[in-house]
């Protein structure tokens, strides 16, 4: 699979939708907001800019979202839920736990490369612009996703197959390593990288062989 190239362009201002144009899908707002958050930064994005990109008034947008915090959190929840569903599906397969770990990490990296804007927005930002109280639901969802990812590591550790660390630290290290790889591919697209498939394979071979015994 070729390296995904992320091209950031100034958000296009859509023509204003006429009254009675029909139901405005929340997904249309989320897609426009995602591009503006990346291009302008969270602080630079405004409800007016998002509304202009969609082609509606700010008043109409407020009928769907109370503020831009809610928009960002809904984008985040959607991404994490997709990963949680992938982990749940893979975690339920009757295969060796190391194979489950590998499949989960492959799915994670492919999700990132297939959805670079979403990934950069959700997983590369600090989240400091939104209060912890507002993020509580999203943080809990993220914990559930990581818990599902961690389950096979506990099986590996219980079988005495970890070369170093604990199930928790091993899971954290593998996640961090894969996050670093896809983040570089997404944010440094102009570098001449090897193919993403080769890089993912080398990453997983190196990490898993280094941490887990046969």
C-alpha cells in the first residue's frame, strides 16, 4: 500500500444552502470541521468558518452542535469507537494471543493511514483545549479501547512469554511504536519512505520478536 499523502488546503467556502434544502446531516458538519481543525488549528477554527464550509448559517449549525468542543469530541468518539469495534472483533478470534496483537496493531495502523486527517486530529493533539470534564466520556471510551487491546498481552504474560516489562508496559510500548510510525508517515509525506506495508511489517516483526518469546 503506498504511503498516504496528507494535503492540507484552505477550507473551501460552500455556497449557502437555500432554506428548505432538507435535513442537514451531522456527518457533513463533522467532515468540514475535521478539515478546518487540521488546516486552521483548534484555536483558529470557528463555528462561522465551519458553517461557511458546509454552506449553512451559524444558527443552523448550532441546531446540531452546541459548540466546537462537542464537534471535536464527536469526531474523537467516532474514531475510537471504530478502533474499539476492530479490537473487539479481533480479540474474539480463537487464535494465538500474539497473532491477535499483531492483527490489532495492523488494523490500527491501516485505520490511521486510511484516515489521516481524523488520526492526526484525534491522536496527535494534546486535547488541552477542552476541559477534562467535557472529555470524560471520550477518555472512558479510550480506556475501554486500550483495555480490549491489552487483553492478549495479559495472556502472553501469564504464559511467561514476555522477555521484559509487564503486560501493561508491553502494550503501551507497542502502541507507542506504531503510533510513532504512522504519525511520521502522515505528517512527513514528502520524505521518500519505503512502502507503508513494508514499514508496518518491519515494525511489528521487530517489536514482537523483541518482546515475546516463541
